[in-house]
C-alpha cells in the first residue's frame, strides 16, 4: 500500500499550535487531516492494482501511476501552502544562540520526546514494509493480485 512520507504531516501538524490557540479547533483540524489521509490511502490501496493492470501491469504502468500520484501530491501541497494564512499575532520569538552545537545535540537526546521522534522514521519504515507485503501476498501466494482490494477492506488498512 502506498503511504505518504512523514516529512509533510509532522511539520504541518506542529504548525497547528501556531494557527490557533483553541485546543478544540486544533483537535478538529487534526481529526479532519487524519480522516482524509486514511480515506485517500484506502482508495489508493484499493484502486492501485486495477489501475496498473489497466495500464498494462508492467514497470511502465507502475512508473506512470507513481508519477501521477506524485504530481497530484505536489499540486495538493502547493494549494495547501497557498491557502494557509499565518495567524501568529502576539507571538514573539527570542533567539539565543549561546549553546555550542555538540552540546545542543547532547541536550536534544536527553529529551525523551525528541528520542521518540527520532525513532519514528524506523517505525514508519517497518510499518510501510509490513503494509507492502499485501501486494506480494495476493500476487505470489494467492495467485491473484486483484484480491488486494478485498485484503485491504478485510484488514482495515490502507
């Protein structure tokens, strides 16, 4: 199954704290983003094999689908960027750069939340590899790659 990289959602989610001071509004924004993310992921997971098969089922078909999905993602991110408005009135940033670089790195890894965030790419990679095995399983074990849609629906993953 195709999953988006975490390079966009993490900073985008972090910026929600600057967008509004309302916890309720931030919760709604996060929930909306999550619902649409999983819905689009499910649609892509179900439609991926039929679309690539319709385009020939070969490497060229997969490249075409990847380029189209990449282009759609690019346009979506540009539109999100253009539609976003900064609302940081009253926020002041005081910069102080008196800490040496290596001491800053040492301090980062003393923060348990930073350590968890650093482990996140590895966890995400394992999650993606696990999710990608569905296509392999349906094509080479079950012998019918069109069963991926049923597998995704049955497992509730996208």
